């Protein structure tokens, strides 16, 4: 049953009290009509418990704005939700249309820095999939007995003649009366040659969730600094500062300890608001957790990024022996779950469930 306003409701009890479920929760498709985002297809989801978020079928099936009880969860970049047609794939051009948001997907042929690989093929920063418009898309609310969930689904293709032919089918679900959303991805190689597969979930959390009162909690076998800038902040990777001028981004690699079922998790908790987010994922499918700590003025964000690779680019992953491949006809499954935590009891329960490092 859906839990709304302090009690549980059957489907019949709830529908007796509303003319349409949209009175309390639901899905609203729309299209942006101004600026660089004109023409971007979007779907706004409301769970009825204060969680709202916007999925972008017109931009990689990613998630832009997200809030809980009107408190923003995601960092929004100065670019806004620019249309896929504005994408500049060369080198670091990706940054001109990186809108931040709760989720930006990186991959599928490259994730991480721009580089040259496989005989000089030029690969731009973080790949192309975030700029692919979805096809075979849909958005609906479905009931199963007395429980309902909102569903947004679509398929993205990354393909070229004489090259890769990959399909990513994404299904984003959120239960009625819940404070959780789940991203489920199915990647299929429809081609007839083996292809590199790099997939990174660029989750971008911003103010006021991220502030001087925020702490990142996880249990890790080990934590590594990407470079000298991160090494200087190694003793404070889990704490955050006020916005600073001239801040140089810091990136850390966490080898997170999974629970007995193979799920790894991290908690981003704000002590002042009593609000937090739990990020959970399948450790076997996504063995790397990358943390992007950026405390700059305007660029004030904490990225938590489950991935099947690091961010050295495809050539770097190949050289390190970490590059994954997907065989012809093979299907791979990935998933990430985000849960909003509110109050001492929910936060304490989430902390207690974390495996020790």
C-alpha cells in the first residue's frame, strides 16, 4: 500500500478521495520552449511524498532537477538543459552542454578524460550517450494490487557505420508514496564485433544538501587520490567547505565494501537539515565509486559516481588493464538506487546497514 500523510492507503481508499491520481502524485510530460533547451523532451515525476524529479528523454534519459519537500538535491550547471544538437563532442566540448542535474550518464564508448585510443581514434570527454535522444519511450503509472509506481522508460543508441552498435534501455521507477528512485539499465551489443563498454553514473549533488554541514560516509577497502590536487585534500575527502575562489577539483577513487548481497552504498548526510541521500548499486557490475569534490564558487558540487571504469579515458583504462568489453549479442545489466533519508531514525538505520571497511 502507498504510505501518504502518516498512514497507508489501499488503491480503493485512495481513489475514493481523488478525481485523478494527479491530485497527489504522477507523471507530467512536457517540452522546453526557450533558450538552448528548446525542444528538449522532459517528464516531471511526483511521488506524493515530497520527492520530485525531471527525466529528460530528449537528453540521454538523464535526470535534471530533483528536490525533496522543496529542498533541491541536485546541482544545476550554468549551461542549463541544452539541446542535444548543441553538443560539441571534441575534447572537452562536453562541458559546454553538461547540465549537471541529479544524473548525467557517461559512456558508452568512453567515460572520463578525452583521449586517443585504438589507432588514434579521438574520444571526447565522457562520451556521447548523455546527448542521445531516446526512442521507444514511455511514461506511465502502474498499479500492482494496492501498490503503484511511476515509470519512465526509453532506449538510447550509440552506433556508427563500421563501428560500435550499442543500445541502452533505461527504466526509471519511483514508488507512490516513496522517497526512492531506481535507475535500471540494459546494455545490448547489437553489432557483430566486440566493443569497449564504459559506463559511469555522474550523480551531482548540490547546495543546500551539500554544505559545510555535510559528510560523505562509506566503508572502503581503500581510497586513492587521482592526482596531486586530490592528495592535498586526502585527509578531508569526506567533508565539505564553503565555496572557495580558485578551487581545484579533487577526485577520489573508493573501493567500497559491499554487503552480503553484493550491494555497495554511500551516504551523503547534512547534519544541519537532518536530510541525506543513500546511493546504492551492484558492486559486481559497477566496481568503482568515483567522488568528484568541487568546492568552487558557482561550481559547488559533490559528484558520487558508480562506474565500471575510472576516469582516465579509454586509452588509460586499456593501459591499466581495467577496460571492459561487451561481446556481440551480449546483454549487460546495471542499476543504481537513490533514497532520501529524513530524520535521525532513517539516517541511523542507513548508517548501521553499512558494512565496515
